[in-house]
C-alpha cells in the first residue's frame, strides 16, 4: 500500500514537468527583429530538443505574404536540433519566418519571428 502512495505522489509531482516539456527555440540566425545590411542566404533555427524531420517545417514570407524561401526546409543530419531553410537574394524589406516543429517527445510548437533587410545607401 505504501508503494502505491509513493507512485501516486511521484506521478503528481513529475506529471506536470513532463507535460511542460516541448521544443523551445533557443537561437535563430537571423535573430528575432534583426536589421540586416546584407540579406541572409538561409535561416537557421536551433531548438533545445531533437526534432522529427518529417513533421518539422519552416517558411519565409515577405511583407505581402508571399513565400520567398527555396522550399527546402530540413532538419540538419548533423544536428537534429537545427532546422534550416535556404533563401534567394532578398530585396530590402521585412520578412517573417514561420515554423512548426514536432520534437521527439511528441509536442508540437508553432511560432514566428521576423527580420528586416535594410536598403543599401
């Protein structure tokens, strides 16, 4: 009977911690709200957990909402916590990076970040 109480206590104490676990974006290049003089050739997103490649996606859109990336978003074979998408040469303007990832623990995370490419003077 005592072991049942201990198991119940462990489930109560550990349950919320497990339910809060999910992939968290820890770094992006370009960074959130970056103002760049040179347009980036790709967007890299790093997470705190490994990602499921088949269910992790990223896209980059311009101010008009048109997708401008090269549609090759993929989880890195060298680092399963990194998702990258290639870009053509971008014109000056504001861009939005949208991502939806599934971490190996089964949690889906969806968010956006933006960056700006400045006009050259």
